[in-house]
């Protein structure tokens, strides 16, 4: 009896082994084949991955075309972040897994810089900027006031100079006439001034351009006598610059030679600090022969 039971178990085991082996031999154990296009592509991080699946095909020997089941399994950045390896994967109906790989150009996603400033810092900066603007406006107001004060002082000084010039005008005319008379009486006098006409005295009016005036517009000098052009300048005024400055900026146009007898036509003028030129004062230098 025991022999019969043992024999039966052996037979059953053999039959089950044959059935399992047959089932295994008849099952689908071949993975699908994935085909990836060779064309170069670029993938930008964060964009639609569907572009990476364009042209990718998967064919299985049992299930046929299963391209629609292909998925992106992994994207690994390589080569200093300039390229990436794409891993494709697909299962057939028997759960056989297939993978394929492709290296593409890679562009990382743009990451905006992190703002380090907090609201408190921004508020403090805003308050500092506002305070700076107030200080700047205050400084501009002070500077404007100083300019107005300086202009007022300059104008007042010009008025004083004008009054002084008008007061001494007659005295200077008389002095020039006296010098002319004495020069005609003395044969050894080297310089003789001729009193100017009334029209040769311009009005001393403060304006944008400087105004100058000569003591006389004709001088007679004996041959090899002395001649200093500034000795014959009466005065000069300007709305900003002082008399001293205008005298330092005095110009004399024309050539002359006190060693050669003759008549030389010269022109006086001056320039203020803004580059404005004054009126032109004509002047005649007469060099006479020494007796």
C-alpha cells in the first residue's frame, strides 16, 4: 500500500513539473525594442517633456507597436550641466521592461536672485533717501540764497562805483584839460593827454556785459617816452565781477612802438568771468619826434 502511495506522488510531481516547464517555455519573456531618433535636440528644464518623446518608437514581438506606452524614466544632468541623459522605458503586456538612452543639450531653468533685503531694510532705505532729498533741497536753497546775497552785494558795489565815477567825472575832465595845457607849455614833457569829447564817455550802467571807460582817448608821447596802457583806463563795472578783476582782464588790441614816431590806433576792452566782452574804447597813441 505504501508503495502505491509513493508511486502516485512521484507521478503527480512529474506531471506538475512537465506542466510548469511547458508554461514557462510558452510564456513571453522577450522585452520590447525601443528606437530613439538620432537628431540633436535641446531640453530646457521645466518645459513639456512631450518634445523628448517625438519620434520614439517601441515594438514588441508579441504585442506589436507599443510606442504610445513609452515614458520618460529619468533625466540626469551630465557634462558640467550643459547636457543631460534621457532614459526611456516601456513595458509590454507580459511586464517585460525595455530601456533606451539618449544624450541631449540641456538648459537649466532660470532661477531669479534671492532678495536679501527685508521690508525693514527697504523702509529704512526709503527713510534715508527721503532725508537725503530734504538735505539736498535745503542745501540748494541755502546755495541759492548765498548767490542772491553775493549778487546783491556785487550790485551794491557797482552802484557805489557808478556814483563815485559820476562824482569824479568832472574833476577828471578838468585834470585832463590841465595836463593838456601844461604839456603844451613844457617842451621837455614826454606825455600829453587830450581831453576826450563828451560822447567818448559811455554811461556806466550795470548789466550782463561789463562797461569800461577811458580817462582820455588821445595821448601824445615823445619818442622813446613811457606809455602804460592801464594809466588811461578810468573805470570798469560789471554785475558780478569787481573792478580789480576787470582791470586784470583788460585787453588792448593794436600794435604800437614808442621808439618810432607815428600815429597808432588802439582799442581797449575787458572780459568778465562769464566770458562777456565789454564795449570797445577807441584810443589814439601819437608818438612825436624828440627835439
